[in-house]
């Protein structure tokens, strides 16, 4: 999404796969589809910076949908379905 920037992608700290830090520069609420390259998203949560207070996000067809308020920033924590994709080539699946 052109008005939303991923500011950091990191290993999650509390037992999930990835933590995605984002910032919205939009002055309107935005629905942002979230996909991680060829790896389907199995589950996703909106989180605080400490990955606590997880709020489940809708996931369908391997993508999460994030509803962002205007000028929002935060963290999405995701679990990926690595078994659904052949990942013989390291990190190739993380094309974003």
C-alpha cells in the first residue's frame, strides 16, 4: 500500500514467526492486505511494541487484513505456514 511503510521486519520475540513494524502516512483509515512473499500467513495479530496485548486480525487465502487508523503506527505479529511452500532456496520466499 503506497501510504503504509514497513519500518522494520524482525523475528518475533514471543513465540511467533515475524514482527512487522509499520507506519501509516495516510490521513484516512486504510485497509491494508498483508502477505509475506510466497509464504501464506496462517495467523496474525495487531500488537503493541512489546508484542503483548495481541488483537487477532482476519486472515483469508494466506493474507491478513489490517485496518489502520489515520497516521497509525504499530506492530503486526504473524505466524507463517512454511509447510505450504517449498523453501529450498533460503530467503528467496521473502520477496516483498
